[in-house]
């Protein structure tokens, strides 16, 4: 089965499944800790999304290259060492790029190592697939994670501060909903997005059922 | 057990030798270590430069008119430029105007806030014996509430020009610095508090008082040593 899957070619769907159909946040509910904690501004959400994507792409790529070399008994330990290495790299890189973003993200950069989404992709996909396919999958999943963080970050910053990326959007008279910048705001906005996606999916299913019924009646 | 049974029994995969396991993990750890050390060495000067620039900007922010900075350490021989001594102690950042006159000094203070320790830098002007500015270096205060200590105009405005003169014997502040309820300032050392950020605002008042009450008496008599900006 695994061998058969390995032979499947790289298609657009390899990338899009992580971005949308198997979105790590909205569908699989993985990596909730940074999703709720550092999405109080769009800038923080984008920085965390890109940092996680970098770690995901590099670590799953290396796991894929070494998949035949790492014995199964020590595979999880090896994956953790590889992920921790790239987390340290990204930690120092962010400090070098911007101290402001580094201070805003705080300990959550180091905690990328504990993000089950990364270990999950390494174990379930990268350890069984060739490099090219693994990289496309990791980019899709990383883009999906970043998109989800941005969905939360923009709404929370807009409602909590009346701004997006520090640019004022609402007029001066707008009273910011401070709770949106606090941890409960993360839960509210996440619940809102999950509700929206569930409704969209339900509507899609109903339309598909109606179309099927119409086809059956016509026949 | 029959011969047929023994041939059909699934064969368990032979376990990997311990040597191979140790070798694999050791090699991965070695490569990881090399990569991490390379990145740390490569980014170290850039990060140090970022910290230096952030400190420089903070010093200029809290000392109005300052365009140049020199760091001093208070030793038994008086104030000595930091680069000329190995002595440890509180660093005094002196800010100078364009024509080389002393514009003020910046001192660091820290204390327990609502969420975690807050670190601030505040400016002191010996000419007016007052605090002339404050900037938050590090804070984990609640976004939208406690972090207003960085933005609230009334709070920050009441710190600018805050009296920090010493008693006649120069051993302590004449007026203690404290944070009071908004709009209820009575004493020269009172700071306007922030509704919704009471703990954070009071923490700033406390740390300003503790730091100024300890450091300013020690610096008495050393101001002329800061004037030697060549």
C-alpha cells in the first residue's frame, strides 16, 4: 500500500490537500497552542506561520532523505533532534531579523518543536515518501497553517485594535474589543471560523445531494 | 509442531543492532550540533548589533535632545567609562546633545508586574533633578490592558518632569515616587495611574522609586565626571 502510494505522481492536489482539504488547523485541529496564543496581531501570526513552515519543510525534507538510513527503533528520537535543530536555527534567525517580532512571539518559537503537526507530517508522510513529494506536501501544509493563523490574526487585530498590520482601519470613534486580543478572543474567533467552514461544508453537501436527486429524477 | 507449521509462521524482523542505533543517533546529533553552532556563530554579531541599536534608541527616547551615548560604571574611583573597566555594577548611560553637553542619564530598573518581570529604562536630568522619560524594554503585560504602560498619554505624561530631587543630606529622594489613582496627583512624586492597568502602573511607580532612591544618592558628586565628553 505504502509502495503504491509512493509511486503516485506529484499533482496540484498534493499541495492543495494540506492547504485546504486537510488544513492542519481548521480540519485536523493540530498545533492549537500557537494558533490561540500568538494570533493577537496579523504580524505575529504571519511570523509564526512562516517560522513553522520553514521548520516543517526543512525537517520533513531531511527526514525524507534519511528515511532509509534511520532504523525504526530510533525514528521518533531522530525526528525530534532534526526538528529541534531547525527550531533553533529559526529562533536565532528571527532574533537576527527583528528583535521586536522575537519579543512578541516569546517562548512560542521554541515551542514549535512540540508542534504535533510537524512530527505528524514527518512520521505519516515524509518517512514514506520521496523528497520532491515531501517538500510539496510540507509547503502545502505550511501554507495551510499560515493561512489559518492569518485568518485568526487579522480578525483579532481588526476587532481588538481596529487595525490590520498596524494600519488603522476603523474610524477613531471605534471602541476596540479588547477581549479579542486576550486568550478568550482566540477561542471565539477560532470557533467562528470553524462554524463558517462547517456551514460551507454542509451547504456543499446539500447541493451535491440535491444535484444527485435531480439527476435521478430526470432519468 | 509440524514441519508445515514452522515454515508458515511469520518471521519477526531481526532487531537492529544497538551499535547501529547508537551510530545513527550519534551521527544525526553531530550534524545537528554542527548546524546549530554554525548558525549561532553566524548570527551572534547581528543579534548583538540589534540589541545595541535597540538600547541606543531607548536611551535617545528617554533623554530628550540626546544624539550621542556613552556608558559608565560607578566604581570606587568614581564614574569610569565602561570600555575602560572590568568592574561590574549598574551601567549608567549618559546622553549628550549635538554640542557635547550632558542632556541626562538613562538608568535601568526592573520589578514584578502583573504577568512577569517588567524591565524599563528611564531618563534623569541632573539640571532639573527630574525624570524626563521612560521606555519599557521588556514586558509580558496583558495586551490591551497592562501594556498601556507603554502607550497611555496621561501616565507617560505624568512621568515626564516627575520630581526626583534629593533631600538636603543627599541620602534619599525628597518626595517618594508612587502611582496614584488617575487625576489624583497631589505630591510632586505622584504618577497618574491607569484604569484597568492598576498593577502594571503601580509596578512602574515602585521600580522608579526603588531605583532612583538607591542610585541617585550614589551618583551625587559625580555629575562633573560625566561632562568630560571629548
